[in-house]
C-alpha cells in the first residue's frame, strides 16, 4: 500500500461528482432533501428510522434492553433507511434529521412528534425517558457521559478515517491508512486499559456507554468491522475482547443487531421491526437476498 502520486490542493476546492469510492453516488457538499417522500408511521409512539450500522445498532440495542426489562412503553417501529439508495435525503427524513444521518427517532407520545437525532442524543433521551441504563449517582453518571462522549468523538477516526481509507477508498494510500490505524490502536489501548479492572465501561454497571461503544469497538475487536481484525492485531486487546464477548452474549443485543439489517446471512436480518414477534415470525419481505 504505497502512495503513487502527490495531490496538490487547488487554491479553491471544487466538488467533483465522480470522486470514486463506495458512497460517491450519495456524497455531496450541501444538505437538504433531494426528493419528496413522507416517512411511514407505525402503531407505536416510538418511530425509529435507521439502518444496522454501528450507529444504528446502538439505539436498537437500547430499545431491546428496555423491552427485556419489561418496559412496554419502549415498544417501537423500526423502518429501514437505505443510505446507499439515498433514503436519508427524503423530505420526510430531513424533517426529522436535517443532517441526513441515521438513526433518527420520532417520539409521538407527547402529541406533536418530537424529533431526536444523533445516536448519542437518542441514547440519552431514551435512558432518561425510561429511567434505565443511565446512573443517577453523580459520579457514575459523569463517568457514563465521559465514555459516551469518548465514543462520539473517537469513532469518526475509526469510521470515516480508518474505515474509509482501509475499506472504501478507491485507492489504497499508505499515509492515511497508517495514520488512522495508529489512532485506532491507541483508542483500543485506552479502552483495554480502562476495562482491565472493570466489568463494564464505567465499572460494575451496564450503561448506555457500553451500548454506544460496543457496536464500534466491540465489533472491531471481534473482527467484524472492515475485515480489519488481523491487520490491527486486535487479539492484543484481551480486556476489550472479554467485554465484547460478554455483551454479545446478551439476548437483547443479539436482537438489536438484527433490526434494520439488510446484508449478511438471512438469519441475521430483520429489515423492519414492528412487534417482538417479528423476530420469530420473519417473512421473506423482512429479509433481503444478498
């Protein structure tokens, strides 16, 4: 992986539509809707519009964990947003999230729908709404927010940085891959050292911080992200792997990872989720052939 040419930035940058890469057909330097389309609304107060990327999985894990606790008010409809097809640029989705990123949530329980966007914001909103997975004690609450925002600030280096240049860029360039691989390994080391004497991220309590970090760094440690486990020598991070295995084994986590998933083995997919029975009674329209 070596750089074969040097890029000299122009004096003023101009957008070239054919810039290559997996997502070139939907990337653009402006925001707003590209087409008119209303979002569907199901039978539950909580309406989730998402895709089972790491950011989307955070929210479905939390919702399934809440339901596992017997909180019936956490029932939800989850609608698939196909970002490869540009669903996030529909007028209905932009109304809920002007940033056109999944996941986005509409809470209809208070009459006028309340929009909640950004995965970390949704986690905090739901945890506070239902009084679960966000400690009340000031020290533990602060530590939960410390690690939640650590994930929100760190993951762009893993996703848009390492993931893009390692897995999606049209050309393999040594400098960005080396730069972001170094940073991702540093982040894994931060997490691994923190988990050396803690069962979960903040201590002995499972929180939204774990749910935020697991889909990114837990998946990476298990070799499930960007097919980069060997490249990054993830086996070195034994505490992260132990923690990831513990969370992966939870039934709500298994269900949450399936929701709005449109790739992989058929047994791992549930395109839409409207009822708990959907996990057992999946029909072909809830599975996408891959």
